[in-house]
C-alpha cells in the first residue's frame, strides 16, 4: 500500500497543482490564462488566486508547463509521462516516489532505482497502470542528491577501502581509494563525502573528510550523530576570533537610544543548569492599580549584523542543538553565555515587549522596542516553584542554586505570585479558546563526569515553567499581531490543522486503552484531545499516547504566509523570545525594529527562503537530539542486562513488538523470531501478534516483563527478551 502523504500548509498548494494539471491535461491542445483556470477550479478569493498565479509561474520555471504566449499556459507535450518527485526508500529496499500533483505515490522496485538514494529528487517514468496493480515507475534520472555525506565504518583492504554507512536506508557501501582515506584505520568511524557513481561501478566513489574515532566511544558516537545530520560540533576559528573582537561593553551613547529599565525589578527563571539566559521578566505596580510587565529578550541583533561571518554562521546553524550531554550553540560562547546572556547584576541590551495589564490579566497597553536592563536575581525553576507553592521568601538549601539556603525580598515574592496568578488566567483563556495542552514528559539522565548514565529522571512542567511559558507566548503573539495586522512582510510560526486520517489512526490506537477522540469538529477534537492528555497522566500508556497525539498533529514551521497556530489557538504567532538559540527570532527582531523605524517592507521571497531553511534545520536538530537520547538510553541499559523490567507494548510490526520500560521510558524490540513458545503472526487490524497454536495475544498497550538481550551503541539498537505477560 502506498505511503500516506504528509499534509501540512503545502496541502492547498498541492491541490492547486493537481487542479492546474487536471485543466491542462483535459484539453492538451488549448492554452489557458489564470482567470480561465481559476474559473474551472472554482477559485474566487484573492489569496487563492494569487497563490494560483504564483504556482503557474513556478511550474513554468521548473519546465513542467509551457507559456505559449504571455499569460497563457498549456501542458508540456511529452511522448512519455514523466514526473519529478522525492524518493522515500522502505526497509525492503523498494521505494515510493512522492509527487506533489499525484494522489498516490509511485512504487519503484529496487532494481529500477537507477542509483537513486533516499530523499533524492528524481525524474521518474510512469509505466502504464495494470488493472488491480499499484502505480509503478522507473527512475530515469537523479536530479538532486538529498544527502552528500555519510557516517560509516572503514573496511580497509590492501589496495582500496570501503565505508559501510550507518544509515539503514543507504543500501550501498562507498568505495574509497587509499589516497582519499585521510589516514583512517580499519574499523574507524568516519564522515565521507559522496562522489561520482560511474555506470560501470557497483558502488559510488567517496572521500573521507573527517575521522570521528573508534566506534562505541562516547565522543565518537555523539560527534557521529551530529555528522549524520550535517550539524557542526565546533565553530570555525575565524568565527570564534571575530566574535572575540566584538565590543560588548555597555555605552552611554547606546543607552541614550533605548528605554532605560535598569531600575525596574527584573529577574530570570531558567533550568538550574542553564548558561544562556534569553529572557527576563520585570514587574512594577502602577498608580492606577494595574501592572507593568516587561518581557525582556537578549538583543542578539545588536551584535549579529547582516553581512558578517557571524551572521552567516548563525544562519547556517539556524538553531542550537540540545544533545543529551551538551549544547551545540548557534552563537559562540562569548555571545551566548556572556554578552547576550541576561546574567544577574549586569547591564544588558534587550529587545522588549512591555505590557500594562489589569488584575484580571486583560491587556490595557503595549509597547515594543529596544531597552537596557539590569537583572536583580537569577532563579532556577525549582526555586520559583517553591515560592509559588509556599508563598514564602526563603529558599531551602536542597533546591538552592547558591549552595546554601537564602531569602528573597518581599517584592520578588509579590512579583512571582502575581505572575503565577496572571499566567493561570491567561492559560485558562487559551484552553477555553481551543488551545491543546501538550505537557510531554522529558527523559533526562544523571551523568557522571565521564558521561556515564547513573540514573534516569523525568522533567515535567510545573507552575513556574508554565508561568514563563505564558508570558513568552504573550510576547510572541502580540509582536506577530502588531505586524500581522499591518499586512507587512514578517516571519510567522504557523501550525496547520491536524490530518484527519492521522487522528482516525490515533483513535484506533487509544481505543485499546479505553480512550477516544470526538472528531465532529475543531472544538470537539481539541476538547477531547485535552481530556485524553489529562486522563493518561501517570498511567502506563502516557508516554505512548502523548507521542502519538503529537505525531497526529501537523508540524509547526516558519513562513511569511500566516495561517495562525492551531495548537495554541492563536490567529497570529511568531518566535521573538529566544534569539540566542533560534535564528528566526533574530529575523523577527530585525523586522520589528525595521517597522518601528518607519522603513518600507522588504521582499517576502528572501525571508521565505530563510524560513524554509530554519524549519529544515529545526527538524535536523530535533532528530539529532532524539538520537542522542536513544544512544544514552542504550548506554544506560548496558549495565542492567541481568534485570527484569515491566514495560508496555508501544508498537507492533510484522517483525516484532516494541516495548517501553515504564520506570525509565527506554524502548527496545522483542523480535518475533525470538519468541519461542509459538509461531506468531502479525495482525495489523488488532495491533497485535497472535500465536497460531495457543492463540496467545500480545497487543499494543499490554504490560509485559522483559530483560535486555542485546545492546548496540554503534547501530543504536536495543533488543529485549520477552519473559511474559503481566497477569
């Protein structure tokens, strides 16, 4: 069965593309202008007409349709039916080609791949469809490689070498001449650049560009994860040097251009191990009884200027990467941890959103602009949480980040308690308006100095975390609204509505646990989703349900074309509050200042390109972060091979069952071939494997006992032995 298409904001674009080809293919000898095509497709509103015009231009530019005379288009004549699409390689070695304008993906057997690799953009020849068979094709040309470098292990021979890639979807090894080995030894883990793949060669040629180290060693594996996604783990020397030459002193001449808020009570609340403090809150009671609340964000754009190598590096990275044992920052440390970090008792340049708010969290006034602050205090979330829970000014030693118990001022206590109360009102208003509350459990590790995992703990959002979240959401929303209502070029963070098919699939899974989602309309979907997430809290299926619910949602992305944020329930949303670790926030700061200065709006085309790059880099970073957690989970389980664990079946496939251990969230596989008490077959409809003789069933959500059978840090595989069901 062909893979289901991912629907996102590009869904409308795909529908238009299909519509255009439907019109042109129906009458291939005729040419049509955009008005005629719009009429045939029933496109009437201005936004869709503009999108249609834009799409016609794109299809012409990519040589997929012909402009016979100005503004009149027709289908490109062809002897055969060729399409351009992306390769989605399956574990069997066959592929599906995802083509925008086709409803079904094109199946391509492995012997018709013509050297195409997973993710490549290819030209595919569509074979005539046979009755009752799926749409099949043959790749005629690789247009663009998705990936040009791979991590793998060197297999050195006398006169040449091969690199065996770690990527399970890379079906061929890579031939390396000895003079291209970069002194790598047999068995080393390396990063290799892909070269030519001659028609008479079984394997592509390559060149080793970096020796990562010996497989299984901690730094080798962490650097391998970064290298697999093309992410750097250090800054180029010239970027570090440039950053060190920046003048980061606070100058009277610059202060004079800014709103001076150094005398207002200000503090930061962050994780206890944080080093980069992006944001601070200020609090002042006004004479009219309202509150002045300042959300102060590090003014990164003051230091990172367009046209510099620092800007180029920040754009290339687009995000900081938070691995299990380290942070790979977007900006060099002199900025991320020093000049831009809002550390206590230091004057800092900030970009601020200042709100006047009444006692019921209603907005009375707002102001955006550049400021200078001096943070009075730095708190960890645990310390702020203690103040919220007790209402007292004393911080006990066991949660203090100052190595001893201490007291804070009454003003701080009042500010934190007021922020907490207002945040709860704002959060409730969001929920009432249809926002979805995802509070997924985060798996964290206690690590030794040598990065050995000593234990697992779970990080969950408490009131102090939600306090910060609500005020950051407020700033992000109001900045986006301020520009968005002026209809000017801007960077939005958008989130499309969920895919109905994914929600139906989710319903199928959660029904196994006695839950359901009401799919009638947006309101009932969101209400029942929130109820589901609340109902599973603390239950064995929580992590599984949380994960599946998030996967059923569309992916949030950056774009200049606003459609609102479904999950948050906002019509306008952006990212303004974390420019130390996110490049889109730097763009937002620049654009906001540009408009505050009364300048004309820039072209959206360049910003759209930067948005796409930022979204792509965010996905890579998230994948690397997930892989690093998986690696550490396997490392942790290596030392628990003789231990019995209770787990929940979190996935069922034709080759085995996935089991997530309840006490530490580590997930591994029990292979069907290793379950010896019967011959088990996969029942897709029941999300289960069933024994043919004894009819024993292992179903999604069942609790089972397992032991570690095998761990492989290099392949990042964790295999379990099944002991039996919990009765």
